[in-house]
C-alpha cells in the first residue's frame, strides 16, 4: 500500500485536522472525537439547519460542502463507515438555528439508523427534524424500487437546492424538505469503475479488475455493478451512461438539465471533459439544454479510477435555486 499517511488508524482524524486548519473561515471541528464539522458562522438563527454525514473517503462529499448556501454541519465516520449516533446528535445541535433541521444524506442502512436515532433523541428535547435521502444510483435498483437505490454524486445537487431554499427569508422546514425531495425525484446517476481503491485500515484493494477490464454501474464503495467486461472507447461509455440515466428520467425535447461528470478519484479532468463532450453533443441532438454543468472531483471513492454521470432535471424553481449564491472550499456560486 502506497499512501501519504502516518498511521492508518489516524487517517480520518489527521485529515479532518488538516481540512479545518486549511479552511478556518468555513469550518470548525466539534464533538468529543472531533468527527463533526460545522460552519464557522453557524448555527444561523432563524434558518432551517441542514445536516449530512457518512463515511470518510469521499471528499469533497460530506465535510467539504459545509458552507453558506449548502449544508450547515456534517458527521463523519471512518473510511466507508457511517458516523456514530453521538456525532449525528452533535452535528444536529451545531445546525440548530431554531427553525428545524433537515437530515440530508445517502440511502445507506447504517447512516439511516444512526441519524434516525439522533433525530428521535433531539425531538424529545423539542427540536423538530425530518429526513430526505439521496437515492440517485440507477444501477443499484430498478424503477419500481427507487426507494432502495444508493445515494451517490446526485447528493450534492440536493445539498445545493436545499441550501439555497433554506437561505430564503422565512423558509420553513417543510419547504426546504420539499425542494430537496423534488431535486431527488429528478436526479439520476450511474458510474463506471476502471480500477479499485485501498481503504487505509484494510491495506488492500476493495476489488480487483483485470488490466483491460471495467465495471459499469459499480457503487462508490465497490458495490457490484450491472456488467463487467473489456474497456470501451470513451464515447461508448458516455453514451451508455447517458442512456441509463436519460431513460430513467424520461427526458424529452425542450427540457433543461444540469449535468455532473464526476471523477471517482484518480480519473483526471482531461478524461472527464472527453466524456462531457459526448454527453453535451447527445443532449443537444435530443433538444435538451444543459445549465451550469459541473466537471471535476465532487464525490470520490478514495483513489478509485473511474467516473460517474449525474443528470438533474430542472424546472424554474430548481434552476433558480441551483444558481443561487453558495460558498464552500470545493464549490462556489457567485
């Protein structure tokens, strides 16, 4: 294992220490174990608080999107492991501005259990909260079982939409949750893996692929995809991913969408732009307009080689919220 680390068991804590030291204008570190990251200027009085969390290993996902117009706090676990109940509680307290709290995170069993328990405990203290789950991975379940889908890169669109809605004066918890739910219904993602990553505590690859082999639809923790076979040209892969997410959303001529072409960690920007080039051409042929495309590392899986494609269907409300101001170290909208 070749990694820039000291001790594997200190990997997450030293990362969080460095993250908060580098960006003190955005982040403060809380909790007995230091596993909660919250806005430096939070909680914001009278604003619906937005809390997220999950396993480490996916930066910028989770901790990286704490900031103005996005999420207010985040609980983080070990690499690919969910946060503790106590840290979920601490994250919720750090976001509580008195207008209720939206728990917004990916559809994974451990995260659901711990955030639900945290919500129940704080509700006994009179803190109102509700949950919206990111569940955008079309390869993980069919259209009839969307509630079983994993949450992947589409979650950052939910952060942006919910965060912008919460920043509107007088916004209620119900209104913020409804905006996040609308974005979730119109969001679909799939990805392709070219190579594995190594979890520091394990010290070995999460899966194996032959030299010229790829896996379509693999999850961000190495969950099985829909097929494994030889590497194909970039246009073929981009076309297949677009067909998967486009068919799921039922996109039609005249629609407006945002598109995220995301590196899973090791794939460079050059290759992401090659994928985006094909996606943009295909959507133009179909009469679909792209608004505010995102290309880069937004949701990673350590150093996994590969990419994901997310499409978010827009209406006038979602497009306005997507374009509203936001600021964090990894994504800013003027």
